[in-house]
C-alpha cells in the first residue's frame, strides 16, 4: 500500500534530523530507548535559540515577569497537593495477543517497532479492561528504598512556581499582577510515546504563571471588570486596573500567538482551540490550546489556562502556609464601598471559595467556615491570587519549526542545470547557524586569511560556521539543509582583483539563492537586525 504523503514527509524530516545532526535517538548504539531523544549540534543550537527567545520575550523584555530555576525533584507533598499523585494517569490496556501496551484512548495506531516515526495499525487481539496508569516517574531519595523515601521526577515545571510564590513575591518587589517564568525538563512515563519527539518521556517546558487579582478584588478597586467585548489587543494598556481573568487570559493567548508568528510559524499553520466546558479541568475557567498543523495532524503546541486560585489554595491547605497576599489598596477601596456592593462581592468570593473547598472533599460545614474566613479577608486587604498559565513544550515547538521550515525546490547547480534541493527555511531568529563564511578556494592563503578575519569579526555576535571544504555550490547546499539563512563568500574580488570591489563579499540568501555584494565593514549592521 502506498504510504500517505504525510508519512513520507515525516520520514524525510526524521531522516534529515539524523543526517544533519538535529535529533538522534537516545542511546542509539544500544538499540535506543523508546520516548527519549538527543539533540545533536544543530538541534542543540536551535533549541537554545528558542528557549532564549521565549525567556527574553517573557521575562527580560517585561517589567512584570521574573524568572525561576527550581529543582526537578521536589518534596512529594507538592505532587499530593497538585493532584498528580492521585489523578495524573492515563487509561492503559494490554493486548493479550501481541502483548503490546497501549493508551485506551489511542489504540487504533502505534509506532512501528522498526521505524518509530511511522504509525502502523495495531493487532486486533483481545484487550484487558483499562486501568489507571500514573505517568510520574518514581525514584527514591537517600539510601533506603522504602515508601518514606519515594520522590518523583517533576511531570511539569509549574508546581515549583506555586511552591515558591511567596519567596518570589517577597524578594522581587513585584505586585500582583505579575508572573513567574520557568524553562526546564519535565518527565512523563507516557504509555505510548509517538510521532517522533512530539510525545516523549523526557521533554522540556516553558511555563509562565501569571498571577492576577480575583474579579471580586478588581471590582472592589476599579469599580468594574472589563467585559470580553471590550477586550481587543490592548497591549498599550497592560495592567489596566479593570482587567479581570478574561482580559488577562485573552491577552496571553494573543501574546503567545504573536510569539509564534515572530519566530516564523505563520498564522495559517496555527489553530486557536477553545476547550469546551466539558473538556475543562474542574478548576479551570477557560483553556485555549494553540495547535500546529504537523504532518501527522493538527496537535497541541501549548495550552493557555485560566486556573483560578486552585494551585495556590491547594498548597496553602497542604503546607499550612498562607499563600494569600495583602494589599493596602484593596483595604482602602473596600472600606469606601457602599454596604450593598461589599455584600455582593463578599458573597461571590465566599461562594467561589466554598465551591472549591467542597470539590476538594472538605465537609460542607468546614468549607462554609473557611470560606467565610477567606471572604472576611477582603475587608482586611487579603486575597489568594488567581493565575493564567501559558504552558508550552520546547520539543514540540522544535518539531513544528522543523516541519514548517522543511521544503524541497529546484535550484540551478554549478553548471546551471536545475536540481532538487532540500532547504530548511527557518526564521533567522531561530536558525542554528546565522551565517556561513566560505572562502572560494581553500588553497589560497589570502582568501583563507580574509575569510577567517570576517568570521572572527562576526563571531562575538552570532553563531558563525566556517567551511572551506568542497565546491562552493555544494557548500551552499549543506547550509541550505542546515537552515542557515546567509552565506558569505570571500572571492578574488574581495582581495581587490576588481579594485572597486575590494573588501566586499558575496552575500547569498538561502531561500531564493539571490546574491548581492556588501562591504565587509557593513556586514554586522546588515546582519544584526535580521537575526534578532
Ligand atoms: P497532551 O494532551 O498532548 O498529552 P497535555 O495537555 O497533557 O498534552 P500539558 O500538561 O498542558 O500537556 O503540558 C503543557 C505542554 O507541555 C504541552 O502543550 C506540550 O507542548 C508539552 N508536553 C506535554 N506532554 C509532552 C510530552 N509527552 N512530550 C513532549 N511535550 C509534551
């Protein structure tokens, strides 16, 4: 049977990734290990660029977000509080005939044992009933391997942000609304890792927890909460006091889509999927998945969830440490509100707190007492912040960038004959190599010396690749496959063969092969705005 176009494309991508050193199977010399991938020289650069761009956009270029770098192994209590110990599981079934193990909701296809990038139909043998399988990797801390020493590799980076919320608040001089960002490894023992790196067992996340005031507090201070109809792209008005959770949620969805467009994923490849009420996690008020059109289907790149005050509340209950904040502004505003307004806001806050507590299994009476205490806190300027969480996967983004960049076209070879070339059309911002410096001939010391001087001039500013081996056309093709947007060729004119061209170079553009002549002295100023 002919393979589908999508499968063929996926195979080409997997093969290019290996051939050019983007992604290798982990432990390949021992037959590999399912669900684990290593990034080679080009992949490591690409990944680093993506993480740095995220970090710069989300933290350094903003006044209202700060960073965190927490440990992978944390107190197991964190995963109790977050719900991961009890509920972070997928339904798993076993096939009695082929002995395969699958996710009950994904039994139609499995990765081919010979070629993991390819999906094959699974056998129709009898299956066991589904049972819950916890996705957390478990380990032991210390020398004694008993239950008291059990710990987990984090299945997401977000929980550390909640656990350190108070420390960051107290040491960073931030005030709600503000965010804490983190990039790092996460581990999930996925039942069926699939689609190359898309679903891996070890991967990286880029997560932001953006803490905001609950709507009742916004209303107490600003007198109103902006309606969804009013909320356009209000970048210039960030932090407007009337922004409730819907405004902030919408704002972050727009910011994240703009980020993807800014690194070369066209809007047409992205889908903004608003989860239906029945799909939402019980604590979430809304969740938007940003999906990308991969060759194997349109799938999630990032989720942006409005998670209410669930996370901080859970950690407050499990740790016994207060997670709320105090704001003089709220206390003052509250005391100036008319009694009816106070009562209405008090009631709404109380109902939300009580609903949450009851859902968590707290007895009705205790929940009512605790919720009363929480709502009474408003008058004292106290509340538990809510949170908007944009959570993205680095590896999925890398795969999306490679899939989006992959193209084949016709370009004339050395003799002008058209030949098919493979080219990765990365946005220069993410490209692993920004510029290749190529002396026309390797055995002409003047050319080599000049080329090395150009390389050394550019190197402090960007990743430069120096290549003097082989015909110039072949060197261009190699850079096309690596996704290098610009190639600089040093030729005899550079040395002054045509005096008017002395100290100029050929700048060759990857996407259309066009060439132009530029002075060495202007290279840096020409390149910098294109790669940043
Ligand atoms: P999925 O439904 O695809 O399993 P999820 O909704 O469980 O994903 P989240 O828990 O929201 O994912 O994690 C946030 C992001 O982390 C995802 O959008 C994705 O980019 C990334 N991610 C999650 N699981 C994996 C994985 N197994 N491999 C690679 N990236 C992952």
